[in-house]
C-alpha cells in the first residue's frame, strides 16, 4: 500500500551546512519513527522557503543512501508572514500500515506549522 508521509524542519540559516544538517535530521527522524528503509521509499518531494537557496535539500537524502530514489526540490510559495527557513518533505512510501499509524514529523520551529499532527 502506498502512503504519503509529511514533515518539516526550520533550519538555522541559508547556508549549505544548515540546510544539509537540518534536512538530514528531518529525513532520519521520518525514517526512524515510521520504521522504514530507503527500499520502502518510492519518491520524495522537498520544498524550501524562498529564503533558502544555498543548497538543494535532496543532497542530504543522497548522503543518507537515497541513491536510486527519485527526489525533487521545489520552492515553497512566498506567503507574507510565513515561517522562514523551512524545509518540507512529502515522502511516498510502500508501507503496510493504516493511514492513522503514519507518523508525520515536524521539528524545531516547524512544529508550529501543524500542531494538529506534529509528534
């Protein structure tokens, strides 16, 4: 069965290390909380707020072993007053669990984005 897992993290700044470190933390947490491996992942879409341009978030996933997983990066809509410096992901995975058992992951300041599902 295919499920989508959402997640987001607010990173420290618009520099390569902050983006890669934050995205690594996010992807790792999504994988651990949902007990999945890269073999379970169909694809991942990453977005970054317009103030993050120093690196592609997908680089962090590649460094974690997502070598044959399709990855895509895009810019988030520039909404006035939106939370800055946020990397989001939506991972499509093969998982034999009902939707209500999927753990969506919101870290650091990004918890404010979805307090209804952040764990």
